[in-house]
C-alpha cells in the first residue's frame, strides 16, 4: 500500500476547507441528492462526498457505506486530490498503490474507484465526489463528464451554504448592533421626551416666557423626529430579519378610518392641502386584519402625499371592497414622479425628487411595500411628473366569521387613577421620567431597581400591573418575570424597554408578557394602553 503525500498547496488547501465550516456537520439533502445522482449515473453501489483534512477523509454525504470517515493514509481520495482530471482506478487489486489497502482487502472490498475533485474557486482541491464498486469497472466518457459536472455542483452548493451562513451571521450581527443602538438611543430620548412634555404640560399652569416655551416645543418636536427615524430603521430591520409578525384582530372599519382621517387632517391643514376621504357604502362594519400595520401603511402613503403636494391642492383617499380584498386608493395632485424615479421609489434609503428638501430616511415607502407583501397584498403606483401620483393597495380579506361575543363598547374602560403599579427600572433618569408620568396619572406607584428586588416586592405586595424593564443588572426582566410567575403571582406584566428587538423575540423569551411598550415613556401612550381594553388588569382594578 502506498499512502498519498500532502499536496503542494496543503496549507492553503486546508484553509480553504476550513473556511466552509462544513466538517462534522449534519447531513443535508442537497448534498445527498448529488451523491445519489452520482451513484445512479456511474452505476455504482457506493458514492461519497469526501473531504480530506490533515488526518482523515470525512464524508459529508454517503450512499452504500455506514462509516462516516476513514484515516487519510488509506484514503483513495487522498490520491485523487493531487489530480485535476477524474482519478480512476479500474481494478484496485491490480494497482500496486491499493492492492493491499484494508479498504480493498476488507469491507467494503473496493475494486473500482472514480473521484472528481472538489476544486474551490481559489483552485484548491478539498476533497472529491467519488463513486465506488466492489467489482472492476471503467467509466465511459458520458459518466466521467457527468461526475465532473456534479463535483462542480457540490462546490457550488458549498459556496451557497457559506454565503447563506455569512449572510445570517451578518444579519445576526446587524440585529445585535441595532438592538444595542435601539437601547442606547431610546434611553436618552426617554429623558428628552419625558422632561420636555412635562415642562409643556406644566407651562399651562405656570406660564413660561414665550421664547423658552418655543424652545421646549422645538426640543419635543425634534425628539419626535429622531424617534421616527429610529423606528423606521428598526422596522425595516425587523422585516428583513423575519421578526415582524402579522397579528390580525377584529376592528371597526369606519371608526378606524375616522381615526386615520382625523390624524392626517392635522398634517394636511398645516400645509393648506385639502384631504378628502371617500368610504364606500359596501365596506364591512368589521375587518379582520392587522390594524396596526394597515394604519402604518395608510399613514406612510398619506404622509408622503401631503409632503409632496403644494398648498391649495387636493388629496383623495378612498376605501372599498372588491371580491375578497380591501382596497385603498390614495391619489394626490402633487409634484408627481418621473418614470426613472418610479423604478427606485420602493428601494431602501432611496429618496426621489428634491432630496435636499425632503425630510426622513427614505424608508417610508420601502417599509410600506414590505408590510403590504407581509400581509400577502399588492401595491401599485401610477404617476405623471407635475400632475400627481396614485397608489393602490389591495389587502386580502379572510373568510373567518365574526365572533358573536365581540364587544366594542367604548364606554367600558379602566379607571386608571389609584392603580397600584410596580415599575422595575434600573436607570435613574428613566425613574425620574416615570415618576413625572405616573404621578400625573394619580397612580400609586413604586420602583424596583433590579430584577431580584422586583421578585421580593411582588412576594410582599399586591399590584394591579407591573412594568418590567428587560435590560436589568443581575437577572434580566425576562428571568425576573419567570420567577414572579413561578410564585403563582398572576399580576399582568408589561415589558417596558428601550430595546425593541428584545420584545420582538417572544419565541425565544420563554415568557409571554401581557403587553409591550417601548421607550420613550409618554403619558398619552400609557393612558391609551390602559384604556383601550388590551391590558387585562388584576381583579383589584376598577371599571366604569
């Protein structure tokens, strides 16, 4: 028996092999299919994808053998990687290099071997796609060519596998980075927004000098703009990471559109633009869709229409049902979009028109399109430069029947004054902001500075609701919540965090929070959260 020496490029060859991070991984169907095809074409009972490392040949895929590897000293493939043409041994018993090889004299009793090298794009042979038989044999030209083609496909799949892994690693890194950015940016924003809004609210009782009042309002407005930009980037990242979920619920169509209309009329009046809503009579009373995402779609599109429509012009919004879809048409008399710019309109970070005079990140319509597609709908655009733009959104409607016990009685709400609230927050500035907000709501609130203290306080006291920060020293908010539940305490726990990615990862949290609120803490959002019937308060709370 003659063992094959190391290749001339052994160091580089091994580096190329290791770069694929494929050794000792689980079987994968795409490789097994190629191995099976090689066995069928070459008409051999054994076929392998063999990767040669310093000491062994390891089989990424195998047909006809049970072992997963052999020592490199006895490997036929260790000889094959020195060649660049198919390495073929018609009868191993008649070849002095292999006649006394244990793979020949013992199981699997190799007689025939043919191996096509797995050559990386950098030119290094890291292994073979080989076919083996226990009977002497010789490949014909067709089989030899097919084996080489299949070997290139093995490398192509390894390259694809590597690219996908790198993309996933990059995505994971980006998610972690944005998670940290979300936390770091929202924490100071929480202070800026909380204190500025507190000053504005207090100024109604103790008037400020006019210029100071203006400065504070500018600070509050700028903080809102910054938060909008941060949210846009994070929304897109969640969509790309597959962490944006569609959660349909029943909601009242007319009331929902009235709310959107009222909200957007303020924007339109600021620019002296006429905003007209036309709601079809056949619109169902109730819709089963993701209300938040439908609202985000409409707000993004109408916002864009207002931004690019001059004073004195009109915007028309209509809603109607056609077959099994809900359709919105938003048509403006704005500046329009050229055919060239229409091609880039839904691209990430792409702003069309006069970019210097445009606010925002350029993500609004990209996010809108992604949300429509996430809901399995369609979005279409027609536009003429100087005459306006028309956007049509179609969202599929479900055939699910309306539950008989559905209740939208707006008179039923929580009396939020006097509720006993525990706020778990380690950041001193955030505690100051929370103090201002919850004190103004006449809440009976107290603080825990870490997760361990929160668990202890919950053992000693009864609360109507717990607001739990997730990033905490010691045990984090998720573990603290788990420990509270383990004590048999059923008080609703709301995740309150500056890290919006963390609260999206409920499937990995092993804890289902009763609700989620992202920082900055705003009084109006706390009030809306308590009064919109989404939070099941403990039995000590009152209703009116």
